[in-house]
C-alpha cells in the first residue's frame, strides 16, 4: 500500500455466503474469489443497490469462465467496520 491509498476493505462471509461458496462450481468459486479482490478495493464501484426492505444490500452479476453468467453476489457494506459482508451467491439455470 502506498501513501494516500486507502486500506483495503475486509471481506467476510455470512453463514449462507460460506455455504454458497462451498457449493459453487470451480468456475464460479474462481470468479467469486477474483471479485472479492475487487470488492476489497472499492465495494461501491462494483454492484448495484438492491431494493430490499432493510437497505444497503448490493448485487453484482459476475463473469464466470470469461462469459457473463447468471451468478450474482449479494453483499452489504459496513462503513464503521470498513467491512463487506458477502450475504449469498445466487446461481441461475
């Protein structure tokens, strides 16, 4: 890290997020882990705010195996803890 560069955000997984990652295909897991590095740099630049009742939930559609896929990451950003909580991974058909 250089002077003036903010520290990376911490990435943590909810129980559901951990189970989702454990059951993902190898390609999906690789895509999520690559996405995690990007999240640590700037979680606000990657996803879109998802309209949920609680608020603050983001969703991001991933590229898996070099192609757009129906795999999304749901995450919340905690400004106070400077932490990103991966809530779930969702894979489509």
